[in-house]
C-alpha cells in the first residue's frame, strides 16, 4: 500500500473511532487511540498520554478540558462486564498525543503528517479570510466555506447510508448567521 493510501486509511481509522456525546461534542477514547497508533498494550501508551498532558499544561490550556478520566466497560471471558480506566480526549488532546507518540511507528508518523497538513490548511484559510477587506467579502468567503463543508458532509453521510435528504437537514440555519 502506498503512502497516500495508508494516510487515507489512518485518517479514516481516526475519524471512525470518534464519538459524539449528548451535547454534540466530539471525543476519542485513549484505549481506542492506543490501538490505532499501534501500541500493543495500553500501559505502554500511558507515558505518551502523560507527555501530552504536560504539553497541554505548558501551553496554558486546562488539561481537564482535553483529557477527561472516566470508567469504561469491557466484557470479560465469562460474559460479565468489568470497569476499566479510560480517558476521553478532545481533538487537541489527540493531536498532542500523536505528536508525543513513537514516530518509528509508521501510523504515528502518518498521524503527525496529517495533523501538520491540517494545521497548515487552517492557517492558509485564516490568512485568506484576514486578507479580505470588506464585510461582504468575508461573508461570501464564509458562505463558500460552509457550502464546501456541507457538500463534504453530505458525501460522508451518503457513504454512511443516509439516503433521504431530510436526514441531512441541520437543526440550525447557519445561513441565517452569515446573512
């Protein structure tokens, strides 16, 4: 598999384990992320999490906003459930973890590249937006961004099996805020 295909697989795996809570906030779990990043045992992943927490703290972010301890459930051999320690991670926490993970693992190196590219894309978008002079230019820029994101969202939803256009309806009218 070539690097581009492997990068798409890594990105897809990362997005596949994303969860949305009851408030519409996205998060990942540390145990699932550790598996994707190629760590054979969770205990080997804990030092990476601790380094990421330190980076978060040293960047003047509130660690608990990005790393939330919780008890997950896992089924054991007898069919019973057992509680296990886990951590809910924000996208920022995942970024810090990938940056502090073992770069000799190919999937980690790809993750580091993915986040670097995404960061640069965001910087370019912000530079473009800030270069616009009038409020009308900025409003049109935001509308175009929203249109492109909605097309991408609709494509993803279609791949996920959403068939009816009503299923794509957003409860908020974003265009109202841009007008």
